[in-house]
């Protein structure tokens, strides 16, 4: 031994093995049971972000083409702004941002993170 305490997981903790094979053991969720709360917190955060991206995306897709966009306070207050706001290219650009947000939400729903991070 070199003076440092080594921590082994699983069956490797009870077996005598060479130092080269000691690094081959991997910690699993069954062994690390104290990780349950952060995992649930991460799942709740993922669902909240998913719903936020989905709602924002659907709003950005639909609002530029609705009547809320054409009749609002800012257009009455600043009539020169209507030239830019009613431009179909600007509306399409904002709807494109909405499509991107919906795609982000679908990707966040589809993607799974690794439960145990491996060291290289």
C-alpha cells in the first residue's frame, strides 16, 4: 500500500485483488442509495423546463399571426412601429423561434442523462 486509503465498491470490497484490477469496479445506483433526492429534483426541473419551452414555443408560433399582434398598446402609442411589426418576414422569424423552442422541449423530453458518470 502506498499510504492512501482506497475505496472499493461492490464485490471488490470483499476480495483481495491486484491494484490494476481495483479501478475496474463501478458504483451503481443500488450501492449509492443517497442519490435519490437530487435525481428527483433533476427530473422535476426537467419537466418544468420542458413545459416552459413548450409553452413559450407555442406562444411564439401562434401570437404573431393572431389579432393580439395587430391590435395592441404599442402600435397605438407608436404608429411608425406598425411598418415593422406587421411585416410578414418578422412574423415568420418570430414563429421560427417558436418552432426552435418546441424542438428544444421535445429534445429535452427525449434525451436521458446517464445515472452514473464514468471516469476516463
